[in-house]
C-alpha cells in the first residue's frame, strides 16, 4: 500500500482512485528486443487502483498508446486454435441474433489478424475492423477482411458513420480494457451505432482476477479491469444501459457485456444477478483488493523460492508462452535467465528475441522437446487446456508443469 501518494482522478467519473497494488517499474510488455540491443528501455510504474466512486479498477499511470500498438505489435489472435474457434462462434451468434436485417453492418474494435471478421466476410456480412497495429492489420487484409488502420475513438468513429452509415453491432474482444480514453469511445459509439444497435465487448473479469489472484493480468495494455458494476456506471454516464452479461471461460475468465442505448432494451436478469454477486463477494470493498495485493506478494515469494530450489537441485526449468502477462510476472518477481534459461513460443516474431526487461531468450516451440525440461513454467496459463493437451508427451515422459495461478503448484 502506498497511501502517501496523491490519488489520481478516475478516467471515467473523476472520482478518487485509491491505489491498492504496486508492481514496480515495468517495460512495455510486448516490446521484445534483439539480444544485442542493450539500449535503455522505457519504464513506467505499474500500479493499480480502484475508484472510490464508480468502483472502476484502473492503472495509475498511462503508457502512451503509440508505444504499444505499433507496426511490430507481435500478438496474433489466431495463435490459439481454441480462441479461433471461440471467435468463429461469436460471429455465428451475432449473425443469427443481431445482424438479421437488410444489409447489416458490423464494426470491430481491435480486429487484430482478422480472427473474428474472417467469419463475417465468409458469411457475406458488410464489416469493418479498426486495427492500428500495422503488422496484424496486414494479416487480416491478406485474408480478405476490410480493415481501417486506425485507433477507434470519437473522430474516427464519426468519419466511418458519415462514410458508411450506422453500425448494427460494434464488437470488441480484449481491446476495450486497453483504452484509457473510454469517454471518447462512448462518444464514438453514440455517433456510429444504429438507434437499436448493440455494443458487445468481452474483457478479463475483475471477479476472476481476484478469485485466482491472477495479478499478471495487470500490465501496460490492460488499463482497466472491469466488473459488471463499474461497466454499468460508465455506460450510464454516456447514455447506454448494460442489457446483458455473460461469463466466459476464455483467457482465465472474462465477461461479455452487451450495451444498448438507454431505454431501448430491458436489461436481462443476469445483469442484476452478477452485480449482486459482486457485492456479496465484496468486489467493491477496498479490503478485498488489499487482500489481493497481499496474496500477490506471497505468490511472488513462493514462486521465486520454488524456482531457486529447483535450480539448487539441478533441475532444468523452461518457460512456456512469452505472453504479455509474463512481462509483469518476470519483472515483478525478478525472474531472469539464471532461473529461467529460455521460454518457448509459437509466435515467429517473438522467436530469437529476448523478453522485455528481464531479457529471457525466446525460442521456437521445437526447443521445448529438445530435450524436455524437468519442469515447464506455464506462463500462458490462460491456454492451459489447449497447451497441456498438445504437449501430453511432456508429462508422459515424467515432465511436470509448474503453475502459479491460482497459487504455486506442480501438475
Ligand atoms: N480482438 C483480438 C485482439 C486483442 S489484442 C483478440 O481478442 O484476440 C488488442 C488489439 O487492440 C491490438 O491488436 C491493438 O492494436 C488494438 N487496439 C488498441 N487500441 C485500439 C483502439 N483504440 N482501436 C482499435 N484497436 C485498438
Ligand atoms: P496470450 O496469453 O493469449 O496473451 P497475452 O500475451 O495477452 O498475455 O498469449 C499467448 C502466447 O502464448 C502467445 O505468445 C502465443 C503463445 N502460445 C504458444 O506458444 N503455444 C500455444 O499452444 C498457445 C495457445 C500459445
Ligand atoms: Zn470512477
């Protein structure tokens, strides 16, 4: 706790943000570097707080968006088979429930490599993705998806509304939580959404992050950690109602929120039910987040102790999945190549590079079995099912997964 610092103002309501967790100086989470590049890295203080008025959990310091979402942004959504299937199912559902009128129009915020819009294209639905990161936007275009290489915000949304008419659905996955300027997003939605249109978005859920002590969900890009209560408060300020919520098992636990213009649709019972559940769990209670911060420090100490003991015992440990989340984990815990000689990852643009800050080398997936380590630290823990199924030979050969969510344990 760092109560002595001056409380910043909530990005949405202007209320006082009370800091509850300081994860220290951190680099840009997905700025992988050439091994020979020893120039000084950008650092910022990664700290999270909660608004005492609207309960929204947010970062205390904002990283300029141009430092994160660049042409070399390495994350590609289609890297996970499970997630590709998830987004194909999202598209199918939207086509059958919301995009049923004549010449429907769907817009996606953060369309990345086109993982969702590909299905819209295949279904013959008029669509447009907003994607500022040039590399991934190019991948989407190569598969025939229409992409605007720009940030979604009020001005760009207005321009699209003027040129292409209103959108029946604006959809976004794992992107709205990346956008500090939520006021501009909502004003853009006001301009772009059809009168009876919906804004559907899914992001990591504060309830799951707290329940699993998944502190590595906090990093530069994840500016907000939403709950149903905080999303409803934000929506109301900008003329929207939360009309439905659905919990999702992806990425360690998310919620999909459906928003409509105030008064156009009655909220489903699930909305009130989830907010009541959040209240019963004390998600808006400062003491809950102080406890979360205490658990975070305990898990850090336990993981470092485990890795140190394994090294002393002469065991080989490698990392699995050079995620954005792992930047928080490695830099907060001080885990470098001495404790974790390398990490394997399926993303070609991360291979041959070193991780931000702690400079752990990233190697291609083939390095995992060459030979298998004694232990594999599962950094891409949100893809555990997919990865552990794919790598079944590792455990059959006596290897063990070292996990740290929801606590340090081996499998
Ligand atoms: N929707 C995909 C990608 C999530 S990664 C998925 O769920 O897998 C977040 C993406 O949002 C990145 O590709 C980033 O470039 C993009 N992004 C960041 N800010 C944005 C903004 N203001 N408008 C549109 N896209 C944005
Ligand atoms: P992810 O956890 O989806 O996101 P974030 O970077 O936002 O924390 O990233 C998954 C990473 O793990 C990505 O770099 C690809 C890698 N990966 C593998 O190496 N093998 C796999 O089988 C899967 C599913 C992912
Ligand atoms: Zn607030």
